[in-house]
């Protein structure tokens, strides 16, 4: 059986934590920042966890991550 390839786009966007959860960065922090409050922009810096319904799809894109 051939080796499984990692989806490189997904590899740049998601990280698997030591406990096995999937981390992602928040969206809405690229442009049009003047109308967003400092509190909102500050909270968008923190990584978020991928929703439970999407974890299976992300793991399929990252076959070599444990």
C-alpha cells in the first residue's frame, strides 16, 4: 500500500495538540480592522479548537499527525 500524503494546505492551518485535539487560528483578523473593537481583535489572536463535527475531516487530511 502506498504512503499516505498529508494535505499541505491543511498542515499549514491545523495543529494536533498533545492531548489529541485539533487547534486552528481564528478568522476575521486580516483586514477591515478599524471597526472591530480592541477587545474583539485581542480575543481573535488566541487559537481556537476545531468543532467536533469537523475533527474527523481534518484528521483525514492529516494522516501522519498523531
